[in-house]
């Protein structure tokens, strides 16, 4: 499963912190940011994650995060 999220993360340091946090919660997933994209895309690929939990964790760390609609 692949899920793409729109965020407001702008700094590389913040993106790295969020990726580390998400990997602690979803260790079998591939997680990365594309901060060059206008939507500051967060991409999560894996089998055992829930998009709602991803959004909650990012939001709890002071950033906006929502599923990108097709």
C-alpha cells in the first residue's frame, strides 16, 4: 500500500525528525518527503500502517498533514 500526504513541513531537519518518528511507529515502511514539491509531499509505502495514525503523529508534532486525494 502506498499513501501520499500533503503537509506544511518546510525544513529538512523537521522532515528528518518526522520520518524518524514514523519509522519508530511503522518500522517496516518506506517513508520520505519531497520538500521540493509545492505540497511538501510525505510518501509512505508499506503493509502495516494506518493513514489516520500517520496524520495524527504528524499533527501532534505541530504540522498539518492530510491524505492527497486523486
